[in-house]
């Protein structure tokens, strides 16, 4: 066993950061540096989470001598540049979802991870590590439901905006139900079924365009209601509803239906029913144990913001990150086995491509094909074409 786990630097002041830092500390990591968008935000986060060093300058965290692992959960348009730069200087990267506002942001992260394959580059899709989900996947592989035909997902929650206009309010900056929850669900569907989307059809709506504090010339553009359908490459059909207009307790339900039966995750519990049976059976019970969550030092205010299934999944995931580093004596060394189920930057690029296709479908009101492009699109194709035809030379 190693004597000391690598030091961690965090980027962002989100609820996810406030949840993950106590988990990291409980797992034995030392969180040595924190970055915030402003110096005041960084100072407040550091005081709240007992972090010695804080700054509003990205490089000061990346170049900190004790930072070996970078945890990123901030405005999506900043995540890809930070992740790519961190990998370029030899830091392991854990990145929150969504990877970015658009697929080109996720593609930059993919290219960086390919250049440095020995470094950890993992997306924080905690639902993959939720015990009910891992059990569901094992049963699917054992043939419990046979060939998968239909997947239905429903997520109900209340959209809470801050007192001022920020990226959560802006669809172009990565806000909205599709980016925040849809990216996790799309990743989960692929993780469970082993299938990827060929075509998508979606509808995004923004019903809450102003609030008590966000009004006047500023208007909310991020979606608070979204529904979409996916056609998967092995014939399965997926229907997802994300409703951010329901106050009260967060609820989600994931149903996978095959030719032999069905499996259902409700909250953190797993239910199953064979086709010949009349009633479903409880296959995995995972009650909400607040004492267990409190033992990781997660504050009550954060527990109110992050749904319990996501929080439980992130706890299991960070324990796997600890195990990955613990199995190697070298300070920055790690093994991939404990994180075999983790989402990679390649996975996040696929997810972001599907998200962009759903957004395009909502605008054109048609089915849209999912096409993975391994190169960034040219921002000005007319100018680049003209440059290619140019006969000027530098001689």
C-alpha cells in the first residue's frame, strides 16, 4: 500500500465540487489547491472546504508542485481547455459532465487524452457506479431480459437558478436539462445496452424565461423540459423525458425491456420481472442512509442540491479512483482495473455528439443522424477554401 495518495487541485465552485472534495478527503486524498472564477469565490470555497491554497488564476493550480490530479467542475465552456492543458503538463484529469457546450469541446479533450494515454482521463458519470446500475448491467449480460427492445427513462426535478444570470441560464454556455441530466442518461443507456445511437429526434422547451432576480434584458435560454428518442445500432428504441418543472423530491426511473423480461431502476433500487411472472421482484435495495453520507463530510445544503443516486454513484466512483492509485507505489502511478466501468473522454465525445444532434433535431423538427467527426469543423469554410485556392507563397 502506498503511504500517500496524490494531491488534488479543483476547478470550480459548483455543488459537485462541494460534494466531491469531502469524499476525496475521506478517501485519503489531500486537496491542496482550489480555483474559482473570481478571487472572492475561490476564497469562500477554500474557507468552506478547508483548502490551504486558492486562486482565480488557472495556471497557479495547474503548476502547483503538490497537484497531481485535477478535478474539474465549472462552466462547461472552460472545462475542455483546462482538461487539455492539465494533460499536457502531466496531470491526471477527472472532469464533470457535460464535457462542454458542444461536441468540438469534447473532441479537444479526446485528442489530449490520446496524446497522453498513461494519464488518467475520466468523466465523472457517477451513475455508472451506482450499485443498482452495476447489478442491472450484470443481469443484462447474464441474459435476464434477453434481447433489449425498449428503454424508457423519466427524470423529474425542479430547476433552481441562482440569484444572478450565469452559465446555467444560457443554452450556448452548456446550461439546460439536456446538457446536465441528458448527458448522464445518454451515457448510461450506452453503458447498460452496449449500443449507440444512429438517429435522434428531440424537443427542447424553455418555459421559465425569467425569475424574480433574472429579468429585464437578460432572458433564460436553457431548456427546463426536454424529451427525445434514440434509434440504437442493434435495433433498440429509447425514449427519454427530462422534466425540470416539478417541485419536490427528485425522481428518476430507468426501464429496460427485453424479450424475456424487464429491469427497472427507481431511485437507487433495482426491480426485475420475468415475462412469465405476474409481479416484479426487488433485486437490489439501497435505502437512503444519511449517516453514511454524512460520514463523508458532505454538508446538508449540498445533499439538497445533488440527487441521492448521483451522490451515491460518485462516492463509489471516488473509492475506485482511490483504489486505482493505491495499487501502485509510485506517487503518480495508477492501474486501470478499478475504473474499468468509468466513462472516458471518448465516451463523452459520443455523448456530446448525440446531445448536439438532439438540439439540431429540436430546431429542424426532423430526425437527425448521429455522425462522429474525428476532426474539428472549420469555423469559416469559405475563408479556408479561399486560402486553399490561393496562389500566394511565402518566398
